[in-house]
């Protein structure tokens, strides 16, 4: 009896399992991470190909079945089974991840893997076909989306294998695909990753509209402006802090005087508030700023559905240069 809610669809075609293992490019020295080993059909072949397997399985019954299957065989000391939800598990070191996962965790699992340190060589994962096609979609493709752009910033992704539903028991409702994900090395800076996603959220909100019309939307502008002001205020208070400490360094007296000085600096912060309050024209001033960025990079008439990673990165750099950030 399989649990549909746990996405339990067991691979029953041994030729397919062989093909996945072969396409993974496993080395005999590899520590392999498997997610959702189930009854162990893939696990066994992974143990044949690599040095050891760490398998994370949610269902205790499956864990038992797996342990029973390899108990007393030469495989058993090269297999470590962790019982638990992979999304809540601290992953150990691994060289390569090979897995036929429950599809409901596709997105969080992909990002958990991309965040994993130290970076692994590659992950070869079975996904629902549509999710797989989104991962690998290129500018101009129908399924090109925020997921494609974010993933491809951090990894090279390629489609390896189409897999029909009848290779599983019980068969799922949808077709599947095996995808290879190779994290870029060095990994892009965490801040860049966060900002890039912030920009993608906006750009792919309406991916077939021009950026000009996307960035003219009131809701978009007001969120961006809020961020902008928060950041300005932060910079302001940081420079106040450093003024504060310079004054303190200069003055030998760290007593009451110091506190007074700090108060004065704080008052300076209030000017900011006044500026904000009397801002009848300020929204449109910010809008100008945003539209100027688009004009500078000739992005006004462009559509996200067609923009490459390089173009998005360039757009982000222009925004950043204008003091506009997305995280
Ligand atoms: N790998 C096996 C195979 O190919 O025959 C089974 C794959 S089945 C699609 C997914 C497996 O993942 C099931 O055994 C299920 O119990 C397990 N699973 C479901 N959610 C999980 C989670 N959050 N963490 C770890 N394993 C999970």
C-alpha cells in the first residue's frame, strides 16, 4: 500500500533505473545523496556505482523495508539511512545527488540543494515534466519563468531523459523528466542571489508585458520605493553612527557629552522623516528614477519572457547604481 500523499511512485523499470545511474556519471569514489529511496530499487544501483549512499526517507515503513533489503549484504555498511523530512534535515557532505523525489517538494528541495555548502558536483533528479521544462527553459520558451532565471543564475541545468508515467507503480497522473543540475562554481554571492530573485519576482509577475509597463504599476513602484527609503534611512543612520564614533574618538570625554552628541545626530534623522512627510511630488520623482534606469539600458520596450540572464544582471546593476535594491 503506497502513500499518495507522500508521492510514493516506485520505479519499476530496471532499464530506466540503469539509464539514470549511467547518465549521472557517478564515480567509484562518490558519496551519493538519495532523497526518498522508497523500496530501494535505485539505491541498490547507486551502491553498485559509488562509494556510499546516504538516503533520506520520510516514511518509517520504507526505512524498515530498505534496511531489511540490505541487511546482511555487503551493501549494508556503505548505506546510511536517515529517517525524516529531507526539507528539515541537515544534509551531510555528498558529491552527487541522484533521486526520484516526491513531486510536491520539487521547488523547496531544488533551492535547498542550491544553498547547500560545500557545493556538490551535480544533482540528477526526476521531476514532473512541466517543472523540469521550467527549470531548463530558455528566453523565448513558453515556460521561461522566475524559476528558470533563478535556477540558471546558480546552476547549469540540462534535460537528460523523458520518462513516461508507466515506468512507475502506481503510475502518477503526469509525465516526468530527469534533469541534471550543476551548481556554478564559485557560487554567486548570496546578496546577488537575493536581489536577483527580488527583481525576477517583479519582472515575471507579468512576463509578457513590457518592462516599461511593469515598472509603471503603482504597486510595484510603491514597494520599490518603500525599500529604497528604508535603505536610504539605514545608510543615513549608519553614517550618523560613524559620525558619532568619530566625534567620540576625538573627544576624550565619553560621559554625558557623548550622549548629547548622539541625541543631536538622532535629531538629524528626523529631517528625513519631514522630507518623507511633505512628499506630494516624491512618488513621481522615484518613478522618474526608475524609468531613467530602464531608459539608460534600453529596457522600456523589452519583455521578461525574452530577456537573458546577462540582460537581467545588467538591469540589476543599473538599478543598484541608482541606489535601488530588491531585497
Ligand atoms: N526512489 C524510489 C523509487 O524510485 O522507486 C521511491 C520514489 S517515490 C517517488 C518518493 C519517496 O520519497 C517515497 O518513498 C516517499 O516516502 C519519500 N518521501 C516523501 N516525502 C519525503 C520527504 N519530505 N523527505 C524524504 N522523503 C520523502
